[in-house]
């Protein structure tokens, strides 16, 4: 499976990659976001929000599970870290197949609920400010999206 990698030197560079992605997103796009605590998942999501024209401050929805933001497209920001032993469907399909873009932090915890096609984004610490960002497209739509970002 093809992967696309970047190494960023600052939170601003991480946000810039996310902004490049956001400018190409469409309704029903799903981003499965993974990374250790403090790796930059929320920073990446802030970049997505900025690229979607969202002016509100974006922060982690850790205690609310889902936060919604309005911009060029709605942004549904999920943090499912606390749902590891979830027994019921919380209506994820309404978000995944709705009119906006969905970002799921700790997505592996709800793997069975995720759409078959999505963009996996992993963020790793490479140093104090340095991060490695890996895009793994699953499906033709996401493969094309990654190619557009690389070719920009």
C-alpha cells in the first residue's frame, strides 16, 4: 500500500500540510488520525480547520467525543479515545456519510465503524518540534488526493 511522508520542523509546518489537504477535501471525506499523546493530532486538525475556513478555535474533544465546526464544509472532530469498550453505535454513519469532513483521533478504536475508504494519517515524534506525518490512502479517491498534494 502506497504511503506519502513528510517531516515537519514546527507546528506551523504540520498545520500547513493539513491546510493543503483541507483545500481538497469534499463532503464525506474521512481522516483516521493516529499518533501518541502530544504528537500533534490536534495541531493537524487545527490546520484542517484553517484550510476549511473555520475561524473558531479548535481543541481536542476528549470529553465531548465530537465537536462540530462550520466553514467551507462542516468539520466533525472526533476523539474516540474513551470509547475503547464501546457497546453501541453512536450514530457515526451520520457523520461519515453526511455533508462534512470527519476527522477521527484514535480511529483504530472504532475500526469496525469506519468507512472502507478513508485517509489514514499517522503522526510521530521525530524530535522536540520535528514530526513525521504519514498519509496512507485507502481507496482511489484518497490516492488521488495524496497525489495532488505531492504534485502541488
